[in-house]
């Protein structure tokens, strides 16, 4: 009989690393999403081209390839990152590119009359965006951001392949040490599923919180 | 370390072998996902509560957990139960099952979009359930969802590098093996990225064409 108590610590440590990666990756992703999404709507061609190139590049190649490229090629180019930094960078930039399209779509979905109202009130471009357009667009983005966050959570399992000790990596360690495959893999599948449920629950809460005070504005 | 074109031409045949396997896995996975998705969508509409609820939960679970862990599960855990699958078969099943749950949502939306008049007409023509599905509903539901399905199959293509983790010799794995043989990572990893970017960009063009050809809903 295998004594599982020692291995539980390993799995819990892996769960913490996965949470850490998901949170930091999401933070970077949301920054990149707004930079990329607003960049694509810029007045200046250069900014638009840069944002489009970023989005198409990161959506066109897979997260796996980006992660390996960052892990193996960047050190040769003289940039040394820890596996955790590499993971956060690849996850954040990849999911950020997908979320940038969400930001662009949500901003474009806001009616023309809102833009006209901004002009009528003599708001500048930035003021109108900040006080009128974005607060409404953000509500449209939230549900898709929730899906993006779950995609990011699932993508964190890939970092185990660049020797970062997340849930999947620790499950492999447990498998190697005990020879039992069913218990570690089933356990982490359930943990990932609970994390995914937690994200969608938190997003629904946030959505309800953000919608408060906007009744009658949006249909 | 600089870019070496001679090395690029030397490793190109090996990488092209990998590209073949990558494309084969994507095609097989797509066929399987399309079939599994339809089965899940039909099961979820079943009047049998136990069937529809349990299939619904299973699909939710598969969608909330990482593909990599599912691949490990199929490849490492199933042999404990006497099911020993070759890597390529395990990989195809993993891809098909994971993306089948996404495809199921596309089918659901497609079927819901068939106007209720069509159901009533089928009933008026005295068609039984099987005839209604095969002759009336499915032929009308499928064309509008082709672009959305193709979108998921492109996403699947970008996830095929995960198969390298269960020893399938696809593009990523070939690149890693040549990189480890010659101890040069820059060229193989960059080429893998370039291959993925080029194939993705071509498939996006194909997707745009599919959208124009099938995306419109006409009644």
C-alpha cells in the first residue's frame, strides 16, 4: 500500500504554482489585451500595424511553440529568464493576443450614438473612451475574458514541459515515484476542473457587480 | 550564435516528416471531433434525463481540464485497465475528444438555429424522428456551422505539438530531436514557429472563403 500523505504536499505545491502562473499570466494578458485591442483601433497606421502584427503572430503560432522558442532561443540571444518568467511571458502574450480581439470587438459593438454623444459633450478622444465607451464595453468583454482565463489555466499545464513544477509536473513526479498512474492524474484532473469552475463563478460574480448601476443603459 | 542556412537545409527533410504527421493528426482528430461533437449534441437533447445530464457533465469536465493531462491520462492510465494504445491513436483520441466537446456547442447552436417551422413541417409530413434528423434538420443545420467548426480545427492544429509529450513523432518532437542531436536550438525551434505560422495563415484564408461560401444563413 502506498502512503499518499507525502505526495499530497507535492500536488499542493504544484497547485500553488499553477495558481501563481494563472494569476500572473492573466495580469499580463489583460494589459496586452488592452494595448493590442486599443492599438488596432488607433488613428496612426504604425500603431495599428504593430498591434495587428502582434495579434496575428501570437494567434498564428501555438502557445507550445512560443514557450519552447522563449525557453530555448532567448537564452542564445542573451536574454536569460527563469522558467516561471518564461511561462508567464508566453502565457500572457499568447492569451493577451486572443483577448485583444475581444477588446476590439467589444469597443466596436458600442453604438455610434455613444460616440456622437461624446462629441456633443465636447469630450476628448481619451476622455470619451475612458468615461463613456470603456465602462460599457468592459461589460461586453467580461464573459469572453472568463473563457480566456480558463483557456489560460488549461495552457499552464504546458509549462510542465519546460521543467516548471506545476500540477502536471508534480503528477508526473508522483507517477514516477509510485508507479501508480490512476490516482495522480485523476486527482489533478479534478483540481483543474475545480479551478475552472472557480474562475467561471468569479467571473459571473464580477459581471453582476459591474452591471450594477447600468440598468436601463444596456439591454 | 548566428543563423546557419546549411543547417536549415540539412534538417528540413526531418522537419517535413514531422509536418506530415502533424497534419495527419489534425485531420484524423478533426474527423473524430466532428463525429463525437454530433454524438454529444444529440445526447444532450435526449429526453432521457440521466443520459443528457451525465453527457453534459462529462463534456463540461473535459472542456475544463487541460488537453495535455487528458493525453497523459489516455496514454498512461488506460494501459492499467488493459487498453494499450499506440501513441498516435491515443493522441488522435485525445484531440478528438477534447475538441469534440467544443464542436458539440457549435452543433447545439446550429441545431437551435433551425426554425421551428421546419420541425413542424417534418411532423406534418409524417416523418419519424430518424427521418426528421437525417433529411430535414441536419442538412440545414450543418452548412452555417462549417466556419465555426473550421475555427476549432485550426485551434486543434495549433495544439498538436502537445502530442510530442506522449512520444508522437510530430513536428515539435522531430525539431527537439534534431536540436538535441546537434545541440543547436535556434534554427529548429524558429522553423517550427514559421511552419505553424505559415500553415495557420493559409488556413485562415481558407476559413474566410468558407465563411463567404457557407456562413450566410438562407431560408
